[in-house]
C-alpha cells in the first residue's frame, strides 16, 4: 500500500525531505514507519523520544495503524510564546 509522509522542522532536516511517498506493508504502524525512516536517515535517532504524529491531520500515538492513502505527519514538539 502507498502512504505519504510529511516531515516538519528538525524532522525535515534529519530526513532531507518535506514530503515523500512510501510503499509499505498493510497494517503497518506509525512506529514501524518511523523505524524504517531511521534506518535510512540515522540522524532521526536523536529525535525519536520527542516526536509527535498525525494521520490525516488527526494526532495519534505511535501504535496507530496506517491505511492505504493515509498521510502521516511527523514533527517535533511545538512551543509557543
């Protein structure tokens, strides 16, 4: 199945892309996608503990399951002031 990944801020810098389409196995979780990205973008490792996720613009946990056509956004915590 195909999904779209959107990377923001320091995640974008670590991965080297804003948006990317991936072909993944059915039933893959957010955590499994992030681990796949970490294998090809090692500097992502430094950010893993604090990342936030959204599937189709709805916040989710890393155990959420993705479906074909979903968009997974990955971003660091956002602070305001």
